[in-house]
């Protein structure tokens, strides 16, 4: 007698292996609205940094309403470890990156790195993010083209890498602060009309 093939399990009945507090925080992040001049999407999170992680990418919108990372780009990674590593001071840690081109004259300003760090702190505070143990590096890169690249002339780029520890699972203010930082580095105005839910721009899983 032949056996009837078993049906695949219903995804809704499969237990979620993620801690409930982490899963809830991620679900809330997916419902955040982003600016219409910044494309924010979910990307695969790096492995090995923490037991649980979630990551977003952001690119400034350029010509023909398409994302153009050359105008400004960033990454936002949320780490969760219930064992609360000593250096984190809690179960949560955010690691972020933001980069944008600069006018060469601005790149020569000796205080531009200090200003960049202040942009992050201002963004966190103005969005009501509660955090501790913030650290990071601001780097300005000056370049000159030679030979076949001589036509590129002089250029400058500003880059910020930072991390901090959210005091709880309310990650929305932290995501919004990071988005504000990317836009500020790219020289975009503080606000823009039109919003799109992050969940509708997820990549790496559903697409």
C-alpha cells in the first residue's frame, strides 16, 4: 500500500525561534515610515556578531526616482543578546554606517568630523532615542584623480561609523535618527513630503 505524502507544515504553526522581545521590536521597525527621498530596505543581517540580528540599508534617491548610493548611503544593524555583554551594558546594541560625498572645500574644514559626530548625537536626541555607551569614528576622505582618472579631479567623502546601546526594545527612534543622519550627510532638507512603509521595501527575504 502506498503512503499518502504528508503535507508541508503550515508556516503559521512553526514556532518562531526568535525571542519574543526581539521579534516584536523587529516587527515595529518594519512598520516605520521613511522619507520619499530615501529608500530604506531590509537586508540580510551579518552573522556572528550576536545571537540575533536585524539589518537595514538606506540609499538616497537620485535621478529618475532611483536609489543612488553615490549620493548618500547607510547601514543599520540591530544586535540582541539576552546575556547582556558587559561592553553593551544591556541586551541591545546598534551598529550603523553612513557615507556621502562632500564638496572639496568642506572636506578641507578641520572641524567637519566633529560636526558629523554632533549630527548623530543631535539626531538621536531630537528623535527621543534612549541610549548609552555611544562610540564611533568620523572619517573624511580627500582624493585626487591621476592618469586616466584625472578628469575626476578632486573629491571628498565623509563617513561615520558608530555604535550605541538602546536602553529598551523601542527601536523606532534609533532607526529614525540613523535615517536623519544619512539625509543630513547627503545635504537633504530636514523633512520631505510623502512616506513609504519599510515593510513594502524589504529585500533579501521576500524578493
